C-alpha cells in the first residue's frame, strides 16, 4: 500500500501477525522512501529502539504515552524533526 499511496507518515506497530514492524519499516522505506515511519510499540527495550532506527524509522513512541504525546510525535516526524 505504501508504494501506491506514498504516505508522508506511517504509524508502525512492531508486533504484527504476518510481518514484524522492523521488516515492514524496511520495505516501506524501499517502496516509499519519502515516508517517515513512526514506530508505536509496547516495548521500551533499547534494542528495539536501535533496531527500529536501523530499519529506517524516524521516531519511536511507546504505547504507554498519552494521546497528546502521540499526536505531537506524529507532527514532529512529519516535519522531519
């Protein structure tokens, strides 16, 4: 879908049933290189953060954050900051 839609921002969960978020992020970066991927996950594990960044994620937010922080993170990633 990213190849067809060419989104500006993708909100990505790391835990998905068919394809994990790390590989999905890599594929999105290949198919839609202008898309900025913001990872949303329940894991605060630093190794997950590092793996997400290595996959091309522009940001990382844990699910325990309040909605306003998530919205702010989405806007920051969209701006490239």
